């Protein structure tokens, strides 16, 4: 089973975006550490999806993707591939990633993250 775990928003200034989205959504940082390249926000109260901010270099405005959380990543990746997703063969992973980058039939990227 897949669930939306995070909406990942590509931004040029993580600190500025974090301040804006915290106030706009009534979210708070998930972690105490402050990273200039990445921030994860969660609802101040109650449940809801995470809202992640990712530093990007691209000037173009469409820099967003979904993180889908999976209990069994390998099974879900294979299921999504049979539905028409493709692997992003050009993605450069860091060491020991917990995610796989796929593209939907229109070429939009999304990640399948091992819960």
C-alpha cells in the first residue's frame, strides 16, 4: 500500500520558504536541526502529510514531486512499473538511499520511499 508521505517543494531559499510555509500552513519543523538545503515541515497539531523543502538550482518554476511511502518498496516499485511508470535512469543517488526515483507516464518524477 502506498500513501503520500511528503509533498516536496523545490525552492531557491530554504530558510525564506520555511518561514513562509510554516506561517501559511500552520506547520512546524519536524527536526530541530537547520539545514540550508532541506527542511521537513509537519502540522502543528493533528495528522497530515509532511511538506518538504528542497534546495534546487533550477530557475524554472516546476520543481515539485511527491514522495510515496511504501511498507514494501520493492513490491510497490515493481507494481508501479507494470502500471506504466519508468525508472529515472539518469538520477544520481547518494550512498544508501531509502528512495527510488520513478517517472509517471507523462515523465513527471516521483519517489517511492521505504517507510
